C-alpha cells in the first residue's frame, strides 16, 4: 500500500518509479469567486479538495490514482463584477492546461482526469480534453462529483432544477465540510423561476446562453441557500464520492480499440 497518493509529496525518482502506464493522474480544479454573502470565495476549491482527498483515501490504491496539486484559479469571469473573484481568461486556461499536459507527458501515465469543482469551467475543459488528447496522446476525462444543472444535471426540486451557484447544494456541502466558514444568517433565496416558462432557453435546456451571475440579481446567488443543512450536505458529499469512485473505475479500465482491430471492425460493418 502506498504511503501517499499525492504525487507532489514524492521525489522525482520515486515519482518516475511509482507512476506506470496503468496509473491515472487526477487534477482537481477549483476556483476563487464570489458565492454570495454567506459562503467563502474559495468554496469550489474547498469542496473539490475534499472530494479528491476522499476518493484517494478510498480508491487510490485500488485504481492506481495519483492526485496532483489543485488549481486554485480558473475561468470565473461570470463573477468578474464581484470583488475578491480571481479569474483567468479562457486563453490563459488553455495555455496553462497545455503546459501542464506537456509537463505531465514526461511520466508514464497515459490517463489524465480533470476533476472539476466549478461549473463555469465545464465547456472550456471539454475543449482542453481534446487538445491534450491531440497534442500529447493522453486519454483525457472530465469529471464532476455531480453534473451542474446548467449542463444537464438534475438540480434540487426546491430550486426548480435551476440552482447553480451558492444555493442549497453548495451551501449544504460546505456546512458539512467547513461549517465555520458559512454564515447562514446571510443566506438568501434567489431562484430564477421565470425560466420555468421556457422550454429551451434555460439552464439545462437545448439552447444555451451567455450569462453573468449578476444578470440574476445583486446577491450573486442563483439558488436557495436558506434551506441548506449539514445533514443534506453529508448525504450529497457521500453520494458524490461514491459516484466519482464508480466513474474512476471505468476510467481506469477504459481503452480505445486497437487501431488494427478497429479498422477490421469497421470493415465488417
């Protein structure tokens, strides 16, 4: 059993020996951005770090997972209006991820998981996955503990499936993980229920749209933080860990067909 699953805690010689072509590199990606008046700026980073550590503790050895240091800053420009938000432009994120991919290609591992803790990164990280696949040959995967509602995930019914930022889910999980950082006396409800009349132009609808968080009001919240509880957060966190371990099990086993075999299969169809 490994003493650590944090790649950065190994020296260069040990890292080269420990990481094999069957290993899976896991890069947690957080954010530093406004989460309303009740949650800390580092909410996404705190949550994704907790998920990554829990997954490593439970499945790191079995699945040969190696945790990379988390990225603290990412594409958060939908919150650029709010003091304290630190955001990288999309071109910067692409450049940073390309450099990370180039650097990691010196290791034997051929699988790289982007463990995303910020929904605003999702579209861009889809692009990153393909770029790293093409440029460095990595098999790349984008994972979420739960798919954001604005990308087709199931949102809480109390938020009409439209809670995507600073609402019941994030607030509950942080109440479970770091209650000392949550100010429930400042929690607000701000659910864009007007979108329920739309069949297509809505979060998770068939037509996506550009938005900034203050398009929905000055609080920066898009959801209902007032109904959050630590118990609810515990359930959500444990479900997220189980989900990630299940997905990572498939990632570890995933392989594209051999090109010769694939060509033969295509010739038979």
